[in-house]
């Protein structure tokens, strides 16, 4: 099938490119080091486009076999529905989550099936929820301010110590909204927290290495085994180079969508 060829090509090419930069690679001469961020950014953009194209072709394949352009979201079970209600009671609903200061992530974890709708201190409104069908967090981020928010990106932190994302950086104009997708393929978790970032923050370079992230901003998560496949985390390792993390996120989304496609095909053939 066409999709099988696409999947193998994309996962092989993108996986090779991303894995080569997981640990930052070998030390380079000073002159080469200056060129490296620009080269990495260009390579990452190509890989990103390749994976998003594969996702588009997968949607076309779904339509061709009569499944619709997006994976069907499974019905919420009684247990999940109960979890939604408990989440509102335990956390005081969305209003209480909005009352916490930005950065106080540890105390604002939400149950797996509880949605988030919050305006953060930087003026970005994040709406996000987990889709168990594709194992993807889906939603949007909106600029509620009268100024442009530069380099907006979104991350999700799971209670198993894994960090998802960030999404690709984008300058978001006043009132602008962009979709948000963060893949959690292969992760086992029961709660999560998310936040939108804008501009250059401590531990966050522009397309460079973000190794300082986690130790400072996120309260020492590196010590908890984040990104090393521990604590029930997903398959593979998130790249150490920041430029490749949005690519890795797209790969995780694609993997979840491929699994949903296989499941939906099986359901439709019965």
C-alpha cells in the first residue's frame, strides 16, 4: 500500500536525522560551531515538512478507504467520564487552574481526560485536551494581547517524567490563533500539565541547545529521568537539540495516527 511506503520512508529518514542529534553530536571546531545552529535549523525544517506531508497523505488515504480525514475518537467510557467529573471537583475546575501563577506547574497537574482552558501571564490562552484515539494532545493557543507574541510554542509535561514538544515556534499576532498538537505515543501516564511559552526564556535558546531546560524552569525534571525512556515513557528518546524537537513531536503524532488508522481499518472490515 502507498501508506506503507510513505511510513517507512518518513520514519526511516526522519528517525535517522533526529537520532543523530539526540546527544548533540561530537565537539566541533569554533568556526563550524557557529554555522551548526543554522544548518540544524534548515535540516530540521526539511524533516518537519517531510513528516507533515506524510500526515497529509495518511489523511488522504483515510478518505480513500472511507474512514474520513481524521481518526474517529472513541466513545468516552464510564470510567473516563467519571474521571472528568472528579477532575473538576479535585482541581476546582478550570478557574482554579487559571488562578495559579505561571510556572507553578507541579501543583496544577490535571487528570488524563480533563481538558485545559487557561489564559497565562504572557497573554496566551491555551485550550488543550488528550485524544486517546490517536494519543495526541489537541487544541489551540490564542494571543489575547494587543501585541505580537514572538516565538510562541507549547509543551506538555506528563506525570511519568516525560516532556512532550515543544511545538514549532511561531510569531502570533494580536488575536491570532494556531492549532496545537503534541504526540504522546507510547506513554503511560495518568495526569499532565501544559503551558505556552513566548520569546526567549531562561534555558531556551533560539533553535539551539536547551539542555538548561528542566533543571531550572521545570524544577529539576532532568533528575527524574525525563527524556531517557524511564518511568513508563514513550518509545525512543527526545532529541537533545532543540531544533529537532518539533520534528520528533510530529513523528510521535504520525505514529499515533498510523496506529489509529490500522485500528479503524480493522473495525471497518468487520
